[in-house]
C-alpha cells in the first residue's frame, strides 16, 4: 500500500513550522481505498505569504483539531505503507517534527514523485507539480491545498507506475513486504486479484519477476497457473511469493504491454515469448498476368510482409475471411488449387479473376484496399479503446507508421492536443511483434476506434 499525502504548513524557520492542513490517500496501486483530510490548528500564526498562496488563514484554523488530536488517525492510515509525496523529504520531515513534539518517533519508507519524474519523465523541462500536471493534461482543482495537490499526485503517480517498465517501484515495495515477513498464501493471492483484463506479474521472494502474462480475466488465469500440472505451472507454484497486476481494460494494450515488458525484464519462465511468436506471414506478389496474388508463407524478415500470424491455421482462417470480405479469388489467394476456375466462381461467389473474366486493374484495386487497410505505413493515427474504468479511455499512438506507445486518458483534450498526448504516452519499442499485434487487433476488434490526424 502507498499513502499519498500532501501537507500545507505555516511557513517560518526550519523545523519550527506547523501543519495547517493534511490530506492522505491510501492507494493500493490501482485505486484509493481510504482517505483522511483535515485542517489542523498549528497553535502558531501563519506567515502572510503562505496565506496568499494557500488561502488558509488563522481564523479558519481556530476551531480545527490540533495535531495531537489527529495523530492517531495519521498513524492508522500510514501503517505498513510507503509514503508518496511530491518532494517527499519536506512532507516527511514535517510529519516527523510534529510527532517528535509529541514524543513519538514516526518512521516510514518514502517515495518522492519529483525524483521519480526526473527518472521516468526526463524530457520534461520542469518537475514542479504545477508544470507537470499541465504538461500531462492532469485535471487539478484547489492548487496549493492539501487535498487538491494530493489528488494530482495520485494521478501523476499512476502515470509514473505505467512508465516504470522495469517495475522497479513495485519490486522495491515487495522487498519491503519481505522485510516485514508478510508472506501470503496462494489462496489469499487469488482472492485479491480482479476478474478484469490486464497484465499480471509473478514475483519470487526476492521481488524479482519470474513470469509476465496477460489475460481478459486475471483472477481466472492466475488460478489456472496455481492449479495446473504442466512443468511451467509447477515452477510458478514452487517459486511464487506474490502477484501484482496492471489493469488495462483494453486487450490491445494488455498484448502490447506483455510483449514489451517480457523483452525488457526477461523473466526466467517467459523464455519462449522473448522471441517473435508470429511464425506465418502474408505476402503480395504479381503473377505473369498482372494480378496481385496473396500468399501465406513462413515469416521471413528480409521480405516485406502485409501482416503476420501466430500459426499457419490462424493465417488460413484469416485469409478465408479476407477473401470473402474483399471479394477476392480463392485461387489467387492460394486457398484453392486449380488450373482452371476456382470453385467459388462456379457458385457465383467469385467474379472470375482466376480465368481473366475481370481485369487485373479492377481486381487489384480490391487487393490494394485490403493492403492499405491492414498496414499503417506512413500513417498518423490514434487507436482509441476502452480504459480501466467507465470514465477512462485508452489510446495507442502511431506516427508516420511507427508505433510510439500507449496512454490512458479521461479528458478528450488530452488526445486532441498532440503535445499533451506525447507527454502522457508510455513509450514503447516499434518492432515486428508490436506491428503484428496492432494489425491483428484492428482486424478482429469491434470496439476499436481509429482517429487519423
């Protein structure tokens, strides 16, 4: 758990400041599960410049609880949590100072979103909270008030968790749990997982990733791993310490995340998936009569493919659908071997390209329509799909035919403004696997919306 907090103070000399407002949101890595927000009577005057900055004045605090009255609740909500704050050293120092005045030695592990943003958002010219939220299109109310700043920090932290492809933040948190001796049982691990689409991460006792997978139902898939009898399942059962997950809502983003993060982290039980899983590919070639033929062949990186498939059977099934949808000839797509007309011509489902009854120009136009729809070479587009919640959407960015990455957003201007979209994008590698994942999903998905720019 994380305790994401923000503190407003009276200002004044170092270690003589008092808290005027505190907001703490308990965050499980996915959603807020508890919160505490309160004005605090610091029992000393507020500096005039702080009154102007925050809008909090001495009169507002005269009837507010004193720190000793809220101290117990602060300890309750932060116990076993990593404290997360923007400039965490300041907030943590102020908390420790207040508790020290009560004779209590308050201690916690801290995580600073300023330092994290410098590491994970190095392209940003400023790492102040105000400038980061503007650059990332994060909505913000009540700037310089504890609750407003803490809520903005939660949204920033969510983006940073997504940007952390090597999962260093999560690994460090698991190491903290190991230190405290919190060892959950397999049944307990399953009960805490969601039945939603996303990517899951299986860690060993050192916090290291041993397996990464994706599923449309994370809980069901983990249950299969924990009850399976295959060699891989038995290794997982023997080595698992805990399971973490990232909900995606979109199956496309789950596929892209899984592909990228397996390559980045190289988990020991994902050996097969480090290589390309697309074994068959579809190629176009002109015959001696000028007709464009489509052919399924073994994938060859030296040749220009239209799209790829995980297996020969998947390729054939897809090509049958393509042939039917674009009114192509089964002889010219390699699905029906004959020296004369194809069978579909005899039942009037083919207009006779196989015997020259339709000109190469007319037939090839239909083939080109398919090729153009299934390749995004030199195109600029955003693929919009479901997000992790009702109010959220996901976006996959392709510029000049190159896959740039994905993002989650809840305000339309975050994708309508290309600069903001580029800032919130989780950058990903553009490679053959990602291209084929995207093409395959465009072919199959009924929910995907394409926005060209």
